[in-house]
């Protein structure tokens, strides 16, 4: 499973890139708003730090507006991916961009039907929002599992980005459910790599090392 960072924070990306963990980045308007910077500047900077795909979301709701934004964003960097909402207009824009060879990420996927339509429209990536489904009492990870089954069954090329990942269980289950990618907030990383038995083991080794004749 590939690992994307779900953030618009350049310093966070720079720090985590050093660990060799960042296969790509996803952003959304809410994450960009937190940075208080110009959208284009943020995306261009992220694209220069990360060699993998970087999703930048359009805000238009009509096809013409989406395509206008997409064509502009696509000029910013070779690794930029156009993120589009899962709507009728989003599907039409996805199909058009597919024909033009521009990569897309269809976001806000909450059902197998939505994911299947986005994949058929030519989405490079589809993003089921696991945490937001869990929030309303629906099993978000079941959606990831079912989408993987459907994509494989019909030989559809889209890759699943498990999104709205909130805790370590989501991360681990996304890998088991067959997500091609999990996109996670940087704040979750220490939770992934830390374990109390690891810390305890280091303490014990260091204490024992003191007994070794020097
Ligand atoms: C993914 O592309 C989205 O940016 C993100 O995962 C949304 O997560 P949230 O539900 O925590 O806002």
C-alpha cells in the first residue's frame, strides 16, 4: 500500500519526506485554508518537494468551470492531479480530462455506486472517505473492501485512495482491505510508528548496557 500525506503544510511534508514515506500528497480546500497562503504557491511548492502525485481540488461546480480550473492547475507541475467532486459535472469533467491524458482524483466517494461510476468515467484515483462514513454509523472500511473487489472484478484501472483516515486501525485495515493508497494526516504518523513495548525495550537494553564492562 502506498502512503500519501493528507496535508497542505509544506514544513510537515519536508519533515516526513526525509523518512522516505511519502509516495504522494492529497490536499483539499479545508486543508489549504489552514495554511493562509495562495493555493497555487502551496501546490507548486509541494510538487517540487514530492515526486509522486499531488492532488489539488477544483472548487467550481459546473463542467466548464471545473475544466478551466483543471487546465490551469495542470500547468503548475507535471505531478499534479486534478481532484474533482463526485457529481454529474465532476464525472463529465473526469471523462474529458481522461481523454486529454490529465490525471484525476474523484473525491467524496461514499458508496460503491459512486466509486464504480467514477472509475468508469476514467478517474485515475477514487477517494472513499472512511472516517466520515464511520461518523454516521456506516462501516467505512467495508466500502474500501467492496470497491477493491469491484475494480478487480471488472478490470478497472482506478486506484483507491483510502481517505478520511482517523486512527491506526483505519490505516491497518485499509492495507488489509486492499486500498492501493492510504492518505493520512501527518499528526497520525507517530501513532503508527510508536509502541509502548518498543520504548520499554529500548529502556531495558540501555539499562543492561550499563552493566557491560567498559
Ligand atoms: C482526502 O483526500 C481528504 O482530503 C481527507 O482525507 C478528508 O479527511 P477528513 O474527513 O478528516 O476531513
